[in-house]
């Protein structure tokens, strides 16, 4: 028995106490009273008591003395030892003689005598379960006897159900309340008896049971069968948890005894989600207010909320029983009334309309479709799938049914439910709409994202777009837009020049039918070197109205921002959105959001956080069998390991991803694996291997079209070429970057282009100018790893051209950054250069860098006029953390106010500038 230590201790003391006494156990049905009575019986038997058990039966509650007969029948052998008057009383009560019924006092005294005789040789324990169903006459006698057991060897214990009136309520017997289990104890019992429950089913059972042990033990198998894999928001109105017969019987009879109007009120309240108990939810908007339901309060089915005065269900099981015992027609009528009540709330109205409608109805289907769109925007893509599927069922034409099933499959794919999406596609094609554009969207999505099927999905989607164009589509179409966006996503992963060029021709032939967002993806995802001009500004304009964006719009625009290195601006929005989408929304988009968050964390130097994000994403993608995203995540984890100099781990992940991606023609991932090889080789100082990996992405002096890593590895290829004696190739590549306009495309490309030019130019003056352009760019510190590499190269060159003293400043800054990032091999390289300047090897960078990198960055932003909140948003810190940093900065600078920051920073030595 779990969680009943207090009650068991009290009952053990009750049995062990000297003399007779009576005790009432009062609690809800299923709360564990019978189990506690069993405990009393076991304890009494151990103490050599004779135990007599009886149980109230509702069917016998109108039969006078039926309950007393149960108790006394085992003792009738003692009647002959009673005097004649008391024997006569029992003869009348039990129907053996016809006479005037005795009074309660007369019968009670006779019962006391009989019990005294029975207990004269062995203590006696009388146990009564379900005492509320005992007939009134027996209850009166039991109460009379129970109050007079003192001094005897007889004990009486009675189990009573709360909320059911009976004569025991006024019997003045001692009571032991049996309350529901605490949340912690309820969890312990559930996990003990039903280990390994799905977390959602476990939470559902705990919420419905509210600490009721019977419900905790009985509900899980039924909850599994009725709700497995579903979320409460998928349901059209409240349907209750499927209850086993034992739990239905707890409240079923009381519900059936109510008048029809009261039952209808309870049903409308239950279907609209009215809460239970005094902690009923007051935050979920307007719920149906039950009226004229005092009869249900009297029956123990409802309570009155002390805060609002509304009727609320006494227990969640009441609500479930009300729904389950109603007929289908009663439920539909209640839903129809509730749909009218919530006519101004699109999602609430839709949920009730869906449940109240039987035959196809285009108006209802349209409402459900609009509700699905609303749910998707607030992170409820799982709910949207259910509503779109129901909308398809209620569609009046085959075309509308196909379109809505396609939408349901599309959203199911984005919500990570690929099996469900496949089933929806099959149900669509089974209706005679083979290869409809809507079904192509869903089937292409599933084939591509589940197993990286680039080639066939690309052909299928391309052909569907051509077919729609040739059929004469005249205006922008949701299905066409989805096909276009899917084709662009497939092309991005394929990284194939011919496929991209054919796609550009196809999309150009569609003209204005291609939405502006899709044009952004077309330019950013393919060849940012040749088509990326102005993308950053277009992405910024698109993000200006976030309320208009679906989760997949946010994801796709953020991918475009990544390609032009402005992702940090939108990371706060991604971080706000991702947890919501993981739970009930567009799970597949959440996976990409985690990729993007990880990429930005790598870029800005939050490498520990990046690894945590990557591990979380890997677990998510593996759990949901998104094989393409599993490999994609492993690729980014491999890249991070390479940056840190963890080359064995990096190469293991590189091999895993490359082996899977290369045969499938997924160029996006094979380019990342080549980048992992380049980065790992650079970390080891193996410049020949780094060069060979780098030219696998793009040859020097050009940027291979549609190779997204080509501009990103500019600095890698340049540095590897220089260190392997390929000076001309290095210089050629740096000049090609400048000629291609890379500095204008993104802040990171500005930084590494000027860094590459500084590395390769033989003229010291030109080199100094390029270093200045790189290091003084306003966004340079946003990319600390690249900046540290450039400073390392700058310091190395300074040592050779201007002497050791001039080299210490950039080398010191580079070392501080590498140490902070955890780039161990790069930090050791910087230390070696510092030792070559004559700096003692035991010297740290602390005295050379009075402010930490983060303190200096915060101080610069504060000096520029930004508030703590604005600084926090930019650096992903809380305003309180920003304030703490400034509190430490002020004494270091010898100032006391924010106004003095600018002047104090200007006076700092050059090697203090970040």
C-alpha cells in the first residue's frame, strides 16, 4: 500500500487500543477505503480478534434491517444464551415472529448484549464497507451501538463514501478522513504498477485520477487504447478518458438519477472543458457556465467554485463519466449548442462544429480549415492536422477533399509525423486523385525528409509544378507555393547546378505566381555568391511581420538569414518558438530551428551551448526517425568537434555522414563533410590535407556555383594554400572573393575576405589596411573564431615584419579568444607565437586584458547608448546579467556611471579593444 502510512498507523493504534470503540473511514469512491479495511482485518487477526465483515448493497438499502442481518447472522448461534425478551426482539426483526417492531433503543441494547456474549471469549471486530448503502434502520442501530462500545471487547469500523448522504453523517462516531494521494505519491503508485508509460499518457492519467488510487490502477490500459499518440488538443471538444466499468459505476448511477435538463447542463459543461475542484482552470478563456444544477451538487457530482461561484465538477472522473454515459445524439446536440456559444472564437467553434456535424458540409469544413491555420500559427500543428483531416471528411466535392487531405499530410510532415502523413497521402490517392498536386507535396516531402530521397522526389515535384503551369493556373495557389518551396529545399540539399538552373527557368516561367518569400529562398539557398545581393534586407522585411508567418516560414527565412550571416538577429525568435513547436507544433521545423540555433551558437562562440543544442536535436531526430535530419545534425556536431580540435570524433562523424550522403547525391551534406575534413586538418596543422579537402568544395580562384560552403571556406582554402607554398592560388582566391562582392553580401564574408586579402598581399601597407578593414568591422566580434584566426595571422606577420613587441597585441587577443572558445590546438599555436615574441610561457593574458571579451563587448554596446534589455537581446543574456557585468566593469575603468563609459574606453590601450 503506497502513501497510506498515516492512516495505517492510526488503524493499527485503533486495533491495539484497550476496550471497545468505533471509527468511520470517509473518502471518495476508489480512494482506498477497502484496502485500509483489509489492513484493519489483517491487524485484528494478528491480535487474535474474531472478525465479522459486512458490506452495504445499494439494492438492499430499502430493506429494513438487511444490513444488521449481515452483521449478526454469524452470531445467531449465541441467541440461545440471551434472555427471552432479547431473543424475542431478534425474532421480530428477522421475521421469525409477527409483532410490533422494537424501538432503536430496545434493539440496540439487544445487539449490545449479543455482541458482549460473542466477545466474551475472543475480542470481536465488526467491519462494514460501503456503509452509505446500509438501510436506515440498520444504520440507526449501528450508530446507537457504536456510541456504547466503551468498556467492551468489540470494535466497529465503517467505510463511508464521501458525497453520499446517510444516517452515519449524524451518528457522532469518530472519523478518519481518507484523502486522495499527494501528487508525488500518486506518481509513485502509477510508476510502480504501470512502469514505462508514455509521458503524455502518464500525465493524462495523473490529471484524471487526481490522486484516486483506483483510477491510477485502472485507467492506464484504457487511456493507452483510446488516446495513444494523441494530444488533448486534437480532440473535438472534451470526450473524456475511456473509463473501465468499475470507474463508470463510481458516479454513473448518480448521473442517471438526475433529471434530463440537469444531465444536459452537465454534458455541455463537460464537453466544453469545465474544470474540476476548487483549482479549476480560470485561465483558459470563457467556458460554458452550468446553470440550475443544484441537484448535481446535492448528489456529490458538482462543487461550487469559491472564487467565481460557478459550478465545477467534483472530480475529473465525473466529467468523463458524464460524457461516456451520454448517447451520441445527446453529445452532438450539446456540441451544436456550444458551437453557437463560441461563434466568435474560431478554434473553439471549430472543435464543437466538427463533433456536431455528421454529413458533408462545406461551410463547416471551411471553418475547420481556418481554425487549422490559426492553430498552426500559435504552435498547434498537431491540432491542425486533426482539423484538416476532419475538414476533408466533411468536404462536399472530391477536389476539396483531396486538397484538404493534402494540406493535412503537409502539416503532418512538418509536425514530424511522417507515418501519419504517408497514411493521409494513401487515403487521398485511394479516392481516385492519384498524383494530385496536393498528394505530390506530401509524398515528396515524406520521401525526401525520411530517407534523403533527393533524385526521385526532385523529379516528382518538378513535374507537378510543370503540370500546374501547363494547366493554365492563373493566380497564386497554396499548393503551388508548397511545391515550389519543397523543390527549392530539395535543390538546396542536392546542391546540383543543372537542377538549380532548370528550377530557375521553371520558376521564372511562373512569374508573379511565385510568392516573394519563395523568391528569397530561391536566391539565398542556391548560390548566394551570384544571387545573394539584397537578401539580408529582404529577410529583414519579411521578419518585420512575425504574426503573418507560419512556423515553416520562420524556419525558411532563418535559413536564408544563415546564408547571409545575419542569423543572430532572429535567434531570439527561434528560441522562443522552438520549445512550443517541439511539444505540439511543427516538429520537423523545430529540428531545423535547432540546427539554426546551433549554427549561430557556433558562429558567436557559444560552443558549449552549441553542443548541447546539437545533442538535443540528435535525440529528437533519432526518436522521430528523420534520417536526413539525423545525418544533418551529425554533420554539424562533427564540424564543432573539428573546430575544437577533437579530430578523432570529428572524423568519425565525417565518415558516418559522408558514407550515407554521397551515394544519395546530397551535396549539401557532403560539402559539410569536406569542411569537417578541412577544419580538422587545419586544427592539426596538416595544411596539405586541409588544402585537398578544401578544393573538393571549390577550386582556388572561383566559387563553384550552388556550393554553399564555397564562400564559407574562403579563409580555410587561402590559409592552407599559403602554408603549402601555393601562394599564387591563395592570392588568386582572395582576389576572386573581393571581385565577386563577398564583402557586401554578409558581415562574416566581409571579415574573412579582408582577412584572406591581408594574408595574401605582399605589400605591408595593403595588408595593414585589410587587417584594419577586417578587425574594425562593426560585426567583427560577432564571429570571434574567424576574428581570432585573423589576429593570429596578423600577429605572426607583425612578428616577422615589425618585431616581437608589435606582435603581442593581436596574438594576446587571439589567444584569449581561443582559450574562451575551447579551441585547444589553435590556442597552443597562439601560445607558441607569443613565446616567440619573448613573452614568458608562464604569463597569462589576464593582466593584458583587464576586461574579459564579454565585459568589453557589453561596455562597448552600453557606451553606444543601448539599454540593458537591448544589450541582452543582442548577446542572448538577461538584463540582470548585463547589469552584473557592468557593475564589475565600472571599477575596472575607474568610473561610476554609464555616461563615462565612452571616454574611459577610448583611453584604454590598443590591446584592450575587442
